[in-house]
């Protein structure tokens, strides 16, 4: 019977994704920003909090200060969850501290800096019974959920082939040495992790493949490349995939595909037909049948042919765009509804529970580890190790 109270770590005025998180969290009126440790720079943290009209007493200079102070507040004042929107290397510590102090967590992907950290977070989530939500945004699109429902219902038959690609062009030059802060930390192995391209966008592609098919990757055969001379980390890669249902796949991720923006595309083929979804046209799901005419399915809350999981996440009448912010907001809304049910002692619906979890975070970190290991190995295939 109230809004959920959110505390944010990172995401101040000099940040890349913080404003997106706040817009998404605010879209349904279920969540309010109550406090924040919005920057490691004290002056930026203070200025950012004031710009967001936070009370000065709840503008914190460090996440440690925020979590300890909020935990000490009365139950009707303290936050319900912490959102972490810092670079990869600064995910684990605030997430673990939040869980240890009884706070649920929303966290940017990839979940942690290493697989070991991811496993520790999963263990803590299981120990505490708290909720961890991972913002794999693309799974929030209605027509991605429609694709998943069609696969789950067997409409495509046994899945045989998965093709997923994520080309970007924004790292086509050595922009990390030209003052681009986002490029600088993403191509720094001390801040990004084992892989730049697979950590940043390859994990989105692998999550989408597993999310839609319901299958898990079991083996990889990978090649990682650094195509911009002078760069410290990989900026391009390709992976052959094997899934636990017998399907085969190909994953391509590149940040040096000059001229591309965020051209995420997935195609899934079964015995009876296939589906295709492209983020540049997110309202459309193309369905191709083996012996029947192709179909074009469209997002829209008034379309009865869509699954309940798709319509639950549609926000506009047919013919109006369901975009990136809406997909991001769907992740927050489903998390908020699930957390609200937990606080009220009621049972969330399957549609509410449909958001990426700590398990997805562990699998994402395992994907990075296994792709790097495969790329460095002389063997053709590398078993997928968790």
C-alpha cells in the first residue's frame, strides 16, 4: 500500500546509465528514489542528490555510509532495495553489503567482476532469501517474451538452431585515449574484467539466447579479437554454441562494426518454423513456418493473439512503439511487484516473476570465463564450466 523505497549507488550527474534506471523505476509509480551515494566524487554526489531533490540527510558520500545509515532507520523509513549502477569492478562490494544488511538488490550487468564474486552473491541471496534482480534489459521487451512463450508452448517444435548477434560501432577508434570515460573503463582489464566485448554486450546476447529458448549453453568454441591497434582488451568475437537440448548456435559480438548502433538480433529455428526479433524494430516478431505463409506479430496491449507474458509487459495500444525505456521499466516493475507481494505476504504471478535473477548473473559471468578460456585454448571445443 505504498511505494517501494530505493537507494542508488552510482548514477550521478557524470554517469552513463543512472538516469535510465531512475526513469525506468519511476515509470509505474511503484518506486521512489529515497537516498543515494551517487558518485565517488563528494562534490558530484552532493550536487547530484540536490538536483534530484533528495533530503540532505539522505545524500551519502559512500555506499558504506548509505547502507549502514539506512539499515539503522525505522522500518517505515528505511529503503527496501539498493540499485547499483557503477562500473563492473564496483558491483560486488555494495551488493554484498546491501544483502548482509537485509536489503534487496537491483544491479547492472554483468553482475560482478568475476565468476567467483557472482557465486558468492548467489550464496548470499540463497542464505538471506532476499531478491536480486539483474537488468538484462532486452528480456523486458514484449515481443521477446512472446518469442519465449511460443518456444515454451512448442509452437516451433524442437529447437535446432540459434543465431544471435550484437554489433556496435562505438569503439571503432581508440576513443579510450581521447577522453571517452565510458570507453576508458570498459577497455581497462582492471575495471572491466576478463573480456570487454563479451562482458559488455556478449552477455546480453547469451542471456537472450538462453532466455528465449529456455535451454542452457553447455559448450563453446570461441575466438576473441582486438581489432583496434593499441587497445588493451578484446573488441570483437564470435562463439559457436552447444545447448543442453541438442540445439546448436552462433553468437557474434563486436564493438568495432563501424556505423552500427545497438543492432541486437536473434533468430531461433525449430522443426516447424522460426522466429526473428531485431531491437531496431522491437514491436515486430517475424514468424516463419515450414509449410505455411510467414506471419508478422506486433506488440500491443489490445492484441488477443499475444501471450499473457507479452501483454503483461505491453504499455501502449497496438501501433505505438514499445521502446528501450519501456523494456527497462518492465524489469523494474516485475521486480517491484514481486517484492511487493513478498512484503504483503501474497504470491506473485508467473508474469511478475519474469525478470533476470542472480542465477542469470552467475551464468553471465560463466559465459565470459568460458569464452575467454576457449579463445585461449588450442582445443576446438571447451566444456562449459560453472
